[in-house]
C-alpha cells in the first residue's frame, strides 16, 4: 500500500454540519475501498491565494491515507461530483518523506538560512 496525501477546499458557505457530512462521506469512501486513514484534519476556513469560484475563503480538509491507486480514483470522483468541493489535489508521498502530518517539522520562517 502506498501513502497518499489529499487536500480539498470546501465552499465557505457550508455550515459545520454540512462540512462534517462531506468529511464523513470521504471517510466512508476510503474505508469502503480498503484504505487506512492515517490522519484527517479540518483546518477550518482560510484565505485563498487567489479567488476560486468568486470566493476568497475556503474550508481546508487535509488527509493522509494508505491504499491503492483505485482508492484515489474513487475519492477524486467523489470530489468532482460534490458541489461543496471547490478544489482538490491528491499526491503520493515519496518513501523518504513519509511522516504523518502531525510529526512533520515546521518550515523555518527565514527560508532555511541560518
């Protein structure tokens, strides 16, 4: 099984209850497909780098999971069909970078120069 990281941005007009339903559906798709969820984090509403669908803010959902490539296909199909999802991206985490999100080292503010 490979480790994947997926980020999706939900429409900011979604209530917490509606956001919860979308997240539960994503979890259901992953579990039904045989994936193991490593980390799931609702980062809340944040300012976007650029307008998406005329919106300046979005609710960020970040997840890491282990599974096959069919799992990614099913998750991304759901993202395309769900109206609440404005943008999404799923990437495979290389073996040399495989740390759960909570254990990742924060980047320094000075760009790594010491």
